[in-house]
C-alpha cells in the first residue's frame, strides 16, 4: 500500500549525535525531511549551521533547506558550550566537505512557521538542541505552532539526574526559559530524556557495521570517534549514547518508546537545580499541558534500528 511519508523538520545544534540523527532521518522512508533549522548549543550558531549544511551534503541532500535560528538563549546566556564533548567545531574533529548550498534567506522561526502553515499533512518537529527556536515559534507564531502534528524533544530527565550538572540535561540547561515555554505550551510533545537515552548505547561493534558499509558510514563513524573516547573516559562505557538519534527514532517510528502523560515543570531558577525537569510521576496527567514522557525503551531494538538504517544509507551512497 502506498503511503505518504510524514513531513519532518529537525531543529538542531550539530553536534555529533545531531549529525547521526540527521543521517538517520535521511535513511528513513517513513519521513520526508523538509527543513533543518539550526540553533546555538553544543557549539556557536555559525558552526552548528555550517555543520548542518555539510552533513546534509555528505548524504547528497544539500537540497534540504537550512534556516538559521537563535544564536543565544532567550534570557540568560548559557554558562558554557559542549566543545569538550563534540569537538571545538562540533563534529568530533572531522572536517566534512563544504556544501554548495546557501542557507535559506528566512529566519528559522519564519521558515518553520511557513512550512507549518502550508503543509497539507501534520508535520513532525524533532527538536534535538536547546529549545530557543521552538519557544520563539510558540511566542511569535502561535497559530503555526498549534499546527505541529508531533513535537519530539530530546531533552530533560525524569529519573536520571543530569549530564551537564547533577540536575540538568544539556538541552534544557542551555535554555531553561525556552524549555519552560515549550513544555507548558500544550503541544503534542514527547520528551525523550536521559531516562531512555542513557541506557541506549551504540557500541563499537555497531559503529563498525556501518563504517564498513560505505564511505558515508565511514565518515559517520569517524565523527563518532571523539564521542567514543569521551564516553570511555567519562562514563567508562565501550560505546556512545547517541541521544538525538533515539529522539529521531521516535519521530520516525511513533511508539518506539513507552510514554506516559506527565506534568513537567522546568526549574528556571539560578540555583543548583537550574535546568532540571521536574516530572510529576505520581499520576498520569490529564492536563492540556501534559507531556508524553518517555519512560520505557527497548535499547537493543533501538540500536539495531539505527545501525541497520545507517548501513542501508551508507550502502546506497557507496
Ligand atoms: O544531553 C544531550 C543533548 O545535548 C544532545 O542533543 C546533544 O547533542 C547535546 O546537544
Ligand atoms: Ca543536539
């Protein structure tokens, strides 16, 4: 039976796992990547934007428009970036060939709003960086935001504490005020947090499989190299947690993760808990602002999905 791929937008701060997530989307016929919007985060905006252009070009998809978003958080500058994790240029020290494409002339929020207003089918938005652009969309184009079919957010943590501080996950910590706006906006949101990403480890063996499948797989594996080293030294794990790729897996195959409707509050204070997502797990929420918090994951199946799709992509481009 013929089916129509779901229109997809990725809002991103590439970023090593962002790069893998973008490639996974391009490898997946269930979705049609219509737009990439860039945001500050792991590295500065100019670099995340250049990285997005080059990752798309790596996969032969420089036709996908890239629109430039927010260069800084809504209210308070984020205390630091993640160059020590992703490399100073954001792709693990790997320099990809430059893309022939130019960025879209529209600001990211405008490009996203126009796509939402004109799409015949509901659009899935995968937000895998700080939520600054999505918060601006909600504030400036509320009618367009209300047309989002699904918002899949990589961010937050219900039970696993933080990865950038003891309390906060990086994307929420980078712009807590934006995350607060988004989580209380009443959009059909799935929160893919550390609870499900940390157990989902892409091993060296999995990386080797797509590295061997073709030059694009080898490049992706090279980009993951620094992430692998960081994971070994920081967590002592023989694999990498590709947070954003798990969020894209949920965007590509709805229901991959087990979610529960919860009330989520973001700590926007300036104490030790800043950026923490306080998830009320006492009850299943019926509030209009409830968020689908991912609480269950089949990590082995998710990793196999990612590796299999990356193998297919690499083979198709070799
Ligand atoms: O905490 C993980 C998130 O922070 C991922 O999106 C990663 O790319 C970084 O932005
Ligand atoms: Ca990211």
